[in-house]
C-alpha cells in the first residue's frame, strides 16, 4: 500500500484477532515510530510491546490500579479491567518520557510520542493489520506508571491494540470543508 493510500484509508477496528504483526513487520512499525518529528532530538518515547501471556500481566496492572482508584469496584468491573488487554493479540504501550528542557516544553514531548504512536498505527495499517488507540484512566494513574517503570512525569499516550480486523471496517466519506480554512492574498 502506498503512503497516501494508507493515510486516507486508516480506520480503527475494535474487534481484533490473530495474526498480530510478526517480528519483521513490528521492526518496520518501530522504524516508522522513531521517524516521528522530535524537537531537539530528545527521543522522548518508549514502546512496550506486549503479547501472549504478558497481556495477562498487564491486565493485573489494570485491575490493581482500578482497585486502588476505586476500592468499591465490583468483581465484574475488576474482571472487565483485567481482561482489557486480551482484546487484541498485541498491545503496544507508548510512553512519552517527559523531561525538563529549556527549549522543549513537556507538551511538545508528548506530541512527539503521539506522532510516534500514529506512525505505528499507520504503518500497521499499511502492512495489512488493524488496531485501535485507547487511553482511559489507566493513562493518568501514577500506579500504572510505576508498574510500567515510568516516572511520575512520564505520560502514557496510549495503549495501541493491534492485530487483524475481524471485519473490514467501513470507511465513511467525510467532508473536509468544516475543518479547513484557506487564507489567501
Ligand atoms: C489519544 C487518543 C485516545 C483515545 N482513547 C480511546 C479510548 O480509550 N477508547 C476508545 O474506544 N477510543 C479511543 N480513541 C479513539 C479511537 O482510537 C478511534 O480514533 C475512534 O474510535 C475513531 O475511529 P477512527 O480512528 O476509525 O476514526 C482514542 C483516540 C486518541 C487519539
């Protein structure tokens, strides 16, 4: 798939099945990730690739974090949280490694990591896979950061659920007119 086709046809898929990207494809996706624009070349990102039973470990991190956030969480809620990483054969956690910098505010470092995340989503799509970028309270929970070995100032920018689309998503036509202004002259 050429680059423009990938850009204009990417669509999220919530129902994901095997296969997930293999080693070679994952390597291409990571190469694409680190091509993201990056002010002052801080490389402000970290990618944790989670597959197989490691998804259960991530599920326990989610569950423990929910328990701490909400001690009254029901068994059903905890169960749902624990099973979230099992919704796809691969989850890539994208973390912005945010540091104090005289020229590059934290928000720019988070934007860079977000651009890296989108490069992963787009390259996965170009390689024939599908996925969905998810966040939620776990992205803003210091306990989750600690469990992932991230500092308190680091920011989880997303959990990228990846695999193969169970059903080919339908692409709706959308007009660009309401978002775009052209100032000329
Ligand atoms: C930063 C970010 C966080 C998101 N978090 C969630 C989420 O937690 N759950 C969810 O269902 N969709 C989430 N989305 C939206 C989906 O990834 C997706 O973009 C949306 O369902 C629209 O589908 P599309 O990408 O095919 O247009 C998030 C998107 C972004 C950019």
